[in-house]
C-alpha cells in the first residue's frame, strides 16, 4: 500500500542590513565594499531580532562598458553558533564572478544578473568543504518623481532571483536551491547617498521540509564616499 508523505513548512522572520561603499578607481573601473548583518528568529518564536545569524564583509571590483557590468568579489562570513537554526558557528569564505546586462537604464532600469559563487565552508571534522551556487536575477527599478535617481528621488525596486546548488564541480548534479522575491522602496538623500527598505521572501522547497524566510532589509548605499569624506573633513 503506497504511503503519502506530506512536507512541513518552517518559517523564520529575519532582519537584514547592508552597507555599500562604492568609489570610482579609474576610467570604467570601480571598487565596492559591503558590510552586512543578518538577524533571525528561531522555531520557537517570531522575533526577527532573537539571534545574530551572520556577519559579512566583501570587497568588489567592477568593470562597466556599454550596457554590461562585470564584477568579482571575495568575502568573509562569520556565522555565530545558533544550533536551533542549524548554524554551526564556523567561518565561510565566499568568492564570485557576476555579469549584469542592462536592458534599459532610464526612466525604468531593467537588468538581468548571473552570478557564480564559490563557497568554502569550515567544518569541524572535515576541514574546508567547497560547493558552488549559481544565482540568476531579473531586477527592475522605477523612479517615481524623476526620470533618474538623483537627490530627492523616491523609487521602487523589485526583483526575482533563482538559486541553483551544485557540488564541487559546477556542472555536477545541479539542483534547484531556492527562490527569492524582493520588493521595496528607496529614497535618494543626496546624489551619492541612498537608503532603501525591502521585503524579501526566500523559499526553499523540499519533499520533507520546506523553509520560508521572511525578511525586512535596510540598505544604505554610499557612492563617491572617499571624495565626499575628504570634502567633509576639509570644511
């Protein structure tokens, strides 16, 4: 007699923050530094600030030409030990290469992104373990009170992203990992300083247990920050 297996869905509430510091280097080259944090609830509660789940720092190198932008980054993730959400407290090193194509930049910015990430996870018994993740995203940004984002502009942002997990060989046994839907609103405080608040839902399908992460995210983006800092210190 066949037995029906019903999957169970576990939901977590989270709060993410991300600080982006972007500065031009020369010509079409630019540099970016990301610093961020993830707070999370646990299965026995709904408080998104119950525990600190992750701290990370990344350094990017961008090259832009025509309607394309190619980027590389390397970063360090610290995952505090939260056994109730299956974190083991050990570090992780991430590196990635990505490309973005802009179908349109004004008055609506529509872009497609493909990123390949290399994850090196520290394991207590087995040392470092490597796996790859492929991420594909479609993103739209629409200014509401201007044709482009400058000081005083309010804008909407929305994206759809798919995550594919692989083994140590990027072409080995790829499988659908998760789906992320994001929608939010931003405001340009100055031409170079933007604040954005988003809602994201990450969904991890499984025949046994499905996971859903509901997150509120606050992003602060600082462009030309070195030049603006020098100007502020010179006053």
